[in-house]
C-alpha cells in the first residue's frame, strides 16, 4: 500500500514545488494539501505548504504548518524560517526575532544569512514600534510606515 501512495505523494509534492517556485501559491497550497492527505507524516510537506500559505497571506495557517513540522523535527531550519516569517507578518516581531535568533544559533551557514536578514527586519519594526510609543517617530518615517 505504501508503495502505491509514495509515487502519488512524490508527484503532488513535485507539482507543489513547481507551483511554489512559479509563485502560483494557491495551486501550491492545493498540491501540498493533497500530498498531506496521502501522507501527513512528512515534515517537508508541511514546510512547503507553510511557504505557500505565506504567499497567499494566510499567516496563521503558515504558522500552524511550521509548528507541525517542528513537532516532527525541532531542528528543522526550513520550519524555523516559515515560523519566523509567519510571526513577522502577523506583526509578532519579538517572537519572530526569537525564532530567527534560534535559527542563527543552530549554526547552518546556508540559512544564517537569511535568518540574520529577517532578524534585522524584526529589529527595524520593533524600533518603529518603540518610537511610535515614545512619540519620537519622525514625519519621514511615519510617511514610509503608512
């Protein structure tokens, strides 16, 4: 039975990856969802669907998929990236920053640059929030934020 399911999962996953690369995010969500219906034990299906959910701005769904993948492998850098991105777009900048810092500390040079870039974005947003709260946000920055 697994032999029959595996090729279908592979095909769906491959189709989903193609759609994701071509920024056809809704189609990618559908393909990865279908792959998960066949096999919900593969963390990569959750990670990729999470990426697609970010593409369609379904950030809570992306966060759920990242958390599901992390429950399977707490050191999954792909899941950490998706989780951090979802938290960032949900405007949970401190939580996102913590997630990206965790990824940096895991020490994968392949992902470190990306995690550092995202952490800087979190820092910038947190700085803007602090300036807004203190009433010291410049008019120029206010225009950029709005």
